[in-house]
C-alpha cells in the first residue's frame, strides 16, 4: 500500500504546462465535476493545486459493493476503502488480523467511542470496551477464543458473516443470512451502544417482505450486553450509577430513583444524585434524614465494600442508614452487601432477585433538576442580586485597598528616596 500512496513530483521542465492547466480545475473533485485524464506522456494524474504533487493511479471507482478503489492500469486495486473500515463492514468485505472497528461515540457523533471489535493478531475475535478517551482495550465482553486459528472475518456475497481459518474452513458463524441480497441492503456495525449488529434495509417498499423501511437487526452480538460487561474497571454497558435493561431493541440505560442523567443526550456519561450526600460528621448525624427506595431485581456488580451474612433485612437497613459511605444496600436471602459510589455494572433483570435498597434523602431534593422553573428563577434572581451586592462591595473593597496601597507605597517610596543617600554613601 505504501507505493500506492507515493506521490510523484511533477518535473518542473516537462510538466509545467499540463500542471498549470490542471491546477485551475483540480485539487477538489466536488459533486458534478470530473477528473480528466490527459493523454500526453502517459502522465495523466490528479495533481495538487500547485501542481507539485500528483496521484500514481490509473482510475478511481466507486463500486456497487460500496468500495471506493484506486486502481492502476492493470486494474489492480492499489488502495481501497474496504481496507480502512471505521465502524461498519459490508458484503464482500473482509477483516484481516489486527483490524479494528471502533463504535461511534453516540448515534449522531461519529468520533471514536467506547467500544471496539477486533480480530487480534493471535486469531481471537473480540468485542472490548475501551478505556475512553484512550483507544486502548479494557474489558472483553465477547470472544471466539480462536487463538492460533482465527485468520479472517468474511462478510460474503450472500450476506453471511463468519470467521475462517487460514485454510478457509469456517471456525465460527457470526451471522448466517436469511434475507435476499437482491431486495435488501446489508451491513454489520459495532454500534455506539457496544452491540455488533448485522442489519438489513429493504431496497424498495415493494420488496420489503413485511420489514420496515429502516435498518432492522438480524443478529445482535452479544445477545444481552447488560449482563456481559462486568469488569472491575469501567462503568459497564451503561454509565456510572445507572441501570441497564435489555430488550430486542438493545440496551436501555436508566437512573435509579433519586438520580438523573448527567447528560440526557449522552446517557453513557452516567447518573448523578439529586440530593446532597449524607454528612459523615458524627456530631451532625443525618441518619434520620434518609430513607430507602426499594427496587426489586436490580443489581450493581462491583462497588461492594462490606458484606454481612445471616442478618435480617431490618438490620441491613439500619446499618446502611447509619453509614455515610453506604449509598445502596443489596439484600438477598439473609445477605446484606453495602455499596459505594460510583456504582458500576448496574442492571435490571428478573433473574437477579433480591432487593436493592437505594438510600435517598428525605423531603424535597435540594438539587432536583426537574423542579418547577419558577423555583429555579427565584434562585437565579437571588443569586443575581447576591452576586451584584457581593461584587459591588467587593469592588468598593478593591478601590479601598488600591487607594491604601497607593498612599502607603507613595509614602514609603519617598522615605526610601530620602533614606537611600545615607545607606549608599558609606559604601562609596
Ligand atoms: C477545496 O474545497 C475547500 C472547501 O470547500 C476550499 O476551501 C478550497 O479552497 C478548495 N480548493 C480548491 C483548490 O478549489
Ligand atoms: C503509454 O503507455 C502505453 C502502455 O504502457 C505505451 O504502450 C504507450 O507507448 C505510451 N504512450 C506514450 C505516448 O508514451
Ligand atoms: C463528539 O464526541 C467527542 C468525544 O466526546 C467530542 O470531543 C466531540 O466534540 C463531539 N463532536 C461533536 C460534533 O459533537
Ligand atoms: C456464504 O456463506 C454461506 C455460509 O457459509 C454459504 O452458504 C454461501 O454459499 C456463501 N456464499 C458465497 C457466495 O460464497
Ligand atoms: C483447517 O484449519 C483448521 C484450524 O487450523 C483445522 O481444524 C482444520 O482441520 C483444517 N481443515 C483442513 C481441510 O485442512
Ligand atoms: C415539597 O415541595 C412541594 C411543592 O414544591 C411542597 O408542596 C411539599 O410540602 C414539599 N415537601 C416537603 C417535605 O418539604
């Protein structure tokens, strides 16, 4: 590929004329414009505006497969966009060892996000969470375990996706296609929620075979991402303090009672408490100011810091209430587990059982963001008046200080000037 990206220097003497002509039209190939190959000297090329650099290729083509290729005279592809995947692969595309697909950050932000899909050089094909904002891998939540055998991921012409060995034998079927290639567009994408989906889209309404005129997934890997990401490092499939639930549309993140999303447009940022945390000041015991919101079938894997067995639920409640570090207690079959913030790997599922006791402050939440607007306005008016008063008195203070400083420094300067001759004279 290196030679494909070689740039040719336009030789000043021979090329000055064609270069200067090309320079006016080239540089950008925008919509409705075209690149014309000049016939003289077999040197037709796509030059930079200055004419100093040019591409070494015979033609570029956007193929029906979706592959953009740059080919030489022998029609050999010197470069193709299929070799540089971002978050998606298409039928006829393959992934070789060391290929990585990065999930986008959110549905509408195409920056590299928090998940990746990679065929490692050891042959193992995995989905990982990343150590966002770095692009390094963190926790593997799906793996084929094909070390020493995995060679290539193939999305074949009939829409099946599988991992093969070097001899071409199929090691792992990822998705065996069930829809017609003539009637459906297909893609496999590692999506911003971390799920790898093989999705199809009808080409026309007439041939949709009852499917909606939209992308619908055929296969999702993993089948339940909420229960698959349970690493000691990282927040899980959703953000910190949130709870993940899974249905056929994919994972949904939600905040526990008393918490709201830090950023509703980016729920993976997690949830924050709507109330002031419990004081740890013993003289100011706030045990009476908190109570528990009960939640069935909810759990956070991790963040445990104390565990008691064979205790009654009431004992568990009292113990957590009296402990300023305890934000949630999980009570299940006589076992009481206290958890600290931030809570990670949260999920809801009927298979979990037990009771999550979520500790919240009594009365109206002091930091409630969804509170009535009038209240907020009242506060902001108060804040405005307060800050004007503060800043004006601060300003007066400043003037006073400055004046004092000027007067004092003026006097001391004069003194210094008077004193100076005496102190310098003896030395001279
Ligand atoms: C190419 O397009 C960009 C963006 O529209 C523009 O700023 C630039 O001047 C164009 N270059 C040439 C050589 O036309
Ligand atoms: C252009 O290249 C072709 C094939 O390499 C060659 O046959 C032909 O003679 C060349 N034409 C000129 C003008 O150099
Ligand atoms: C997309 O997300 C990244 C990572 O948070 C951020 O740096 C970037 O500004 C976002 N881009 C847009 C267009 O919002
Ligand atoms: C694609 O793979 C499937 C499953 O192995 C196979 O049945 C089908 O024949 C393949 N199609 C092509 C064009 O190789
Ligand atoms: C192909 O390679 C796989 C894995 O190395 C091996 O299990 C299989 O027997 C091979 N098949 C053939 C036909 O050589
Ligand atoms: C909470 O706020 C509502 C309306 O803002 C008020 O009616 C209610 O009395 C408050 N409750 C407590 C316990 O302060």
